C-alpha cells in the first residue's frame, strides 16, 4: 500500500483482470440502461474513487442508486438515495454468480434492472448468466490495479486542466477496460468504420462524430499482455505516426494504430508524473499541429488561472 506506482505484470493477474473486466461490465450496464444518453457514451462510464471505482449516482424514477467497487475492503457496495444499502463480497466467484448476486441485490432494494447480458467489445464473450469460465479474484492484484488507476487519474486530470475546448472527463470505460480522456477540436469527423465486437456501429460513429485526440491507460490482454498508456487521433492526420514524441520509450504501434508507452517505463521513471505528462502533451501536440487545430483558442498556458 506504500508504493504509489505499483508493479502490474500482466501474467501475474491475467485471470483476475479478465474476470474483473466482466464484473465491471455487469455494473456498467446498470448505469447504461438507467441513464439518459450523453454524447460519446459518457453516460456509461465508471470513475476512480479513494477506494475503487464508482458508477456515480444513477437515476431510478425519483430515486437514485450507486454501485461502488471497494478494492481496499474488497466489497461491492450498492446504495440507494432512500438510505438502503447492500454489500456483496468481492471474492473468487464465477461471473454468473456475481451477475446473479448483483441482480438479486437490486431486486431486494426495489430497483430491479434488466441489462443485455452479452459482454461488449469482447469477440468471444459469454453471456453473464452462463459464464462459469471466468472466476478468478486475486484481492492484492485488484488493489494494485486500482492504486495504479489512482495515480493515472490524478495525472490525467492535470493534463486535462490545460484545455478549455470540449473535453471528456477522465473516466473508466468498462467495455474496453481503460481509463481515458479525450480532447475535441470542434470539427466534425468522417464516419467511423465501426466493427467493434458486440457494439453497434452507430455507437462507434456517434463516439467519433467529431475530431479527437484521445489518450488513456490500458491494463493489457492476452493479445497484448502489457499495461500501457496510449494516444491516438481520429481521424489520423498525415505524418502522425512518424511524429517525434516523448519520452524516449514511447513508440507508434502499427497494429494498434496509436502511440504506446509502457506503464513500467513511467513507473520506473525518476519523475513518473512528468514522464506521463510528457507523453500526453507531446502526442496531443503532434495530433493537434498536424491536423491544424486552433490551439490558441482551445488551450490555456497556465491552467491555474481562470
């Protein structure tokens, strides 16, 4: 708990990561079905807290509810605005059991919710109620992941503060299981091709309806088993992938179509905050300059001055 930037070797928590991704989808889909649509699917995300991840308040008629992952005491806390609370333990259990427990607790709280149970953005996803394959939960690994999110969320908020154009919150997408922040030029973009597994193409097209520079932190998966920071532009301007960015460990991944920086390189840097900010600022700068954004109108030199 004393290590601000903990080690996150993917092999050490591969199974827990996969299970936690699916648990987050169960919780996130509750927010999805109950919330009014906000541009670019901002109404579906989770947010980093001092103990884990939260949905924030979710409307339910004249009441509201929230669902929180607590990665210190390893609990899922479901609360309603009338003061009712249900607490579920986070422990090794199949996705099917977790799903059943969450739905049962919502029924018991008289806020029943019906969600689409096929996981999003996963090509071979198993419906939650049938998934007994994913059942791992290493509590220490989950805590390390959350502690990394705390640091990344903090630094990304510093980066976000220098932009006065349209910008997303720093938020956690349960579909792709990453923490992200997105800046917008204000100009419309060509239609996105879609093709994201188990996600309607119209959702992707609405998400990328306008020109963006987006950056985030991703824990890794079996195809790319390494925690990384990423940054991309949509549409990608000519020359972007050849741009010089910082720090020296950053590179453009031709397969992913985005710049990546290993989490480990930031963690081991003499000043992790400055290393991450250098990556975020230089990749954004490359995207904005090459796409001819109106940077003076979108940025402020000193984010501490209103």
